[in-house]
């Protein structure tokens, strides 16, 4: 069923987007930085979208990868089997900068899911109610998604359920490791959410207890701290200090 929803990689939208990104990238060719998501060598990052303006540690001009996506790609390359083994991958709310390559990799049975139709989405669904059988996926990528989900604990349960035994998931969220998760059901307007949680669509601001929450649903969790990345690598790839990754496995 899932394969029938695969994104048409030869769509007009994809072709036009790739043409624009390729043309913009030519204006940013250089040797100061490298984007691991697309391999482009560049002189500066941009403000994202269709912008040509420079932004420190911003978006890659070739693939629009943010600093967090470059960090995640390096982690996937260095610490997982994503590029080596044949895997069925669930990518939750995928950003184009990552999915543009993942969807074409011959070793992956790629399934992108989201509430909305956009590039590389194969199935529309709510992460709190996943219409997929248990033990389906070898790997899961869930980057900056849970903070947007009202029933985040149910979503964590669902991620664990659809992951195969022996499989892994990488999960990242905006987080402060010096405090517990902060949420307040009485905060309901977009303006209040932005003030309290950082964005209008966020339901909480995660803290150090996220690790315990993930473990309570069955995951074995390792926290990979961004601050431990080599300074030279941070400079080369334009990384930030606050993009921490929870590497979760299912025994």
C-alpha cells in the first residue's frame, strides 16, 4: 500500500526547484564551507527559501539544508547504517534538503509522511495515529516534529510500535538540557505559543526529561551532544551548538 504513494521524482515542481537551487548555488561557489547534505562547496550560507542574502550558519544555497540538517546528515553518515544496508525508512515530515537524496537511494525503501501534501510525502497521516502495521520500519528519522504534535507521548509510542526490533530512530527537538519540559495546556493562541515555546505551532519546550520519556515507551536511548563535535567540523559544515540528537533503538 505504502509504495503506491511514493512521490513522483520527475514532477514539474521538483524540476523547477532543482533548477533554481542549481543556478543560485553557482553564485555561492567557494571553499570556506561544505554542505554534507548535497556535497556542495560554498563561500557562504543564505537566509533560506529563495533568498540570495548571506546568513552566518544559515541555509545551503544548493539544497536549502539548515544547520540542523547538516548536523543530522553527518550523524547518519558516521553513526548509522543508513548508507550501507537495505532498509525500510520512515521519514516523518521530511525537509526537502534531506529527502531529495534519500528518496533516490537504491538501498532504501523510503516512506515520507506528513499531515500535508508536499515534496516526497507518500502518506498523509497524524503521527499520534499511525495507520501502519507494527514492526514495519528498520529506521526512522524524526527531526523537529514532536514539538508540533499535541499528543506527543502518543506519537512516541507509535514510533516505537512501527519500528522493527533491532531498528533505530533519530529524534531531535528544540531542547534546553538545563530544565524539565515546559508545557501549559492553557496556552492556546499562536501568539502565546510563540512567546512561551518559541514558535506559533509549538506545544511545548522540551527539557532533559525527554530521554526518560522515550525510555518509558521502550526505547534504549543515547544522547549525542552537539557540544562534543570537533570545532573544526563545526566550522567546516556550519554547525550550531544546540542541535542534540536522541539515538533510539528497539531491543
